[in-house]
C-alpha cells in the first residue's frame, strides 16, 4: 500500500513538472522554427505524447491482440476532444489560429475513412498500409507548406533543435508519470473495494489520454491555446492513422461492433462539433466545452450500464 501511494505521488509530480517543461519547450520550438505553436503541437508535440501508445498497440498486435489497438485509438480520440478539450475550454475559452479548422476537417476525414475500413468487420493489412501512407503524406504536405529549416537565421531564435529534444524528453516523462499514476491508482482502488466497472470506466479508460490531458491543461493555464488544441488534433490523427495502421499491418483487426456502432459515431460527432466551432468562431468556447463534457458523461453512463448488465 505504501509503495502504491509513493508511486502515485511520484507519478503525479512527473505529470505536472513534465507537462510544464513540455509546453514551454513546444512554445520555444515554434518561435525557433518560425512556425505557429499550433503546427508544432499538431505534429511534434502529438508524436511525443502518442508514440508510446503506438508502441504498446504494435506490441499488443504482435502478441495476437490487435483489437486492443482499435479500442485504444478510437477511445482515446473521443476522450481527447470530449474530456480534454471539454475541461480545458471550461477553464478558459481556447482561441486558436484561423486555419486550425482545416486540420480538424482532415481529422474527421481520416476517422470517417477508418470507419469505412471497418464496414466489413475487418481492418486488413492492406487497409493498415493505406492508413500509414496517409499519415506520411500528411507530414510531407505540412513540411512542404510550412517548414523551411534551412532558411532559419543563425541567431535570435534560441536553439530550436535542443528545445525539440527537451519537448520529446519531457513528453516521455509525462507518459511515464501517467503510467505510474494509473497503475498505482488502480491498485489502490481495488484495495479499497472500488468496483472493477468503475475502475475500467475511469482510471483505465482515461489513463491513455492522461498525457494529453495534463499537457492541454498546462497549455490552457499558460494561455497557449494553440498548443492545447493542436496537440489534441495531432494526437487524434496519429491515433487513427498510425495506432490502427501499424497494429493492422502486423495482424488484421476484427472490429468490435460496439466500437463501430457506438464509440465511432460519438467520436465523429464531437469531431464535427469541434470543426464547426473552429470554422465559425475560431475558438472552443465554454458552451462548446460544456457540450463535450455532457457527451462524455453520456458515454460513461451508457458504458456503465453495458458493463453492469454483462453486455459484450
């Protein structure tokens, strides 16, 4: 019990301090490379927080459980918007650059495409290859359009390459802290007799999105909304294209019907609301955040009764 309490405290400290370094480094990288904070969060920051998730999903698929990757990817994409942006925008409205909606629209497009791949009940290796290729095509497009590293001046912009390493390193610290917090919290909850269904719906399901949650909240508190929103959109694109793509390349994924008929439609719904808000107002308001949190509450409510009734 003492070990779990210490692990929880250490994990929490790593989460808070790591996210602090992460957000500050992401802001410096954007200034150093001469691009927007949104773009840095969309690509580099999201990779830093989601790469461990990609790795875990690939290992799960290699061990013969690729379905875990699908539930992880769709569930995380839903929680990233409904829970993380919901809470963040309730704290402070998130005003972002006007082009953010275009990347959010791309996020909807790849999620809808993944839904089409699920229609026949299986995501094949060929389907997975197409998802991975789309992600690399997306990176290439962003690089050609925005990144001009060779034109950077020698002085006056700090050391963006060093800051990028700090961002990746602190991102990994955040992920490690999240794992410590979730693992120790689950053990403590079980010791205190908390029902497994409650543990599964809260600590375990939210645990995969904990790095994005802490980074988003820290960015919101530091008044860096572009990092908060960009990190979520980038993480979702990475979840759909790379987590599902790599896992299905290793082993074809049999689609769980609950994911296809319930979680995926809800995920597309919150993505559509986010994209519409960004297109019309250029911000995620408190009202929109309240809608997101309400939808997440509905999701937990439905899943609670599904698990309680023993439904698959």
